[in-house]
């Protein structure tokens, strides 16, 4: 296949994922072989940090290229201003089809009306996915604001939707933003619901040094958290395999990153909103045209 003049772009966006869940950052549990491959075969942003250690503001920074004090979304619950220029606007102007799947967290209502979607054309998302769904009960909303129940574990359900989108949009360059909730805790239960059997694989094994020293609720939560990370990486592998099988991998830039990290109630009474590495340092890697064999970038990089 001849290389496109404009490569596809896929953003694989996780929620509340620490940098040290990955093998390339020293995690010994083998959770992320696909991310590690991306980092080693592509470009690894070794020192990658969020602008804001909380969901909505961090997402506004990535979508608009503005700090949260400039985007206006300086805390959760503030919708993205309707005149905001987002990644979707810029990609559409460059001739791309644009799609958003998963968690948005930049609107004031559910389902999100077209005016609140940041310019994305294809929409299969929920504003606050942790409230519209559960680990095995994934509900998102389509372009017509109708609820859509996706089968499977939530990570797999969204990855399946992304693969369908990729398969349906091979004829034109596309920009797809795939936004997961995992490995964020499930708010209504304050736990980390991994796929069945996954939490048991990793419970009581390795613990990051800061959590081992400071305690919090990591001892009871890490098994599920690491299990969610494992399933996310498997989903990343499936998306990469789908691109490869369709002959699209060499023509697609894939970005993996997260909105913020997680300190497991060691710095305050919840999981984030502190300026320690545990809250702000995230795993980030790129693979595809312009990024293959890019090596490890040590300079500080932010969302």
C-alpha cells in the first residue's frame, strides 16, 4: 500500500494511569508488553506530565492546547466553552474525519448535545462514563443522543467500537480519540473492578516504593488497578493488530497517554489533586510515521 500524504491519527487515552505501571518504567509484573513495544519501536516520552491532576481540566488542556486557567475548565464540572478550538476542529480543517469514543468529561449534561462535543463528527461517548456505566454494563450515547449498550468488559467494549470505526473509515484519513475510564476507580463503589480473575493475578505482589512507604489504600486496590492496566494493554494490542491487519499501521500515528495518575489516598483523602509524581506523571509513547525509532525523549513533556 502506498503511504498516505496524511496519516491517520489514533489517541489511546487512559484515565488515572501511573507511569510506573509500564515495563519500560520498571514495573516487573509484565502488564504492558504492547505499550513497551510502542515505546521501544516508536518514541517514548520518558518524563511526561499532566497539566492538571484531575479529569476535566486535564482533558481541556489536551483538547485545546491551553492551560486550564485559559480554557476555563479549571476544575471538574465546568464545560468546555462552546467557542473553544479543539483538536477536532484542526484535524477537520486539514481534511480528516473525526471521531470520539468513550469518556468526555467536558460537558454539563448527559447525553452530550452536538454543541458540547468539541467539534467531533462521529460520537459514541458519555460525558461521565463512570456514572453511565459499570465494568460489565457499558452505556454510551450516539450522534442522536440515543443510549447504546456495548457488550463485554468496558475496556473491550470501547476497543471493539474503535476497531469498527477504523474498519469503516479506511478510505479517508481519520482522527480518532479513544478515551477509556480504566484504570480509574468506579466511583459508586470506590473500587477498581478488573476483568474477572485479573485482580487475583496481581494482588499482594509488587508495590511502587512511594505507596509501600505511605500506605493509603494501595494494599487492597492495586490488584484490581493492575488488572485493569493489563486489560487496557491487551486492548491496545488489539487496536494495533486491527490496524496491521487492515494494512493501516504504517499509515497511522498512535499516541498513548493518560489524563493524570493515582496516589491511592496517600497524599489526601482521594486519588489525585496533588502535585506529586504519583498524581501527575503518566506513560506516553507514539508510534507511526515520523515517530518510528524515535528513541527515548528525556525532556519534560506535558499534555
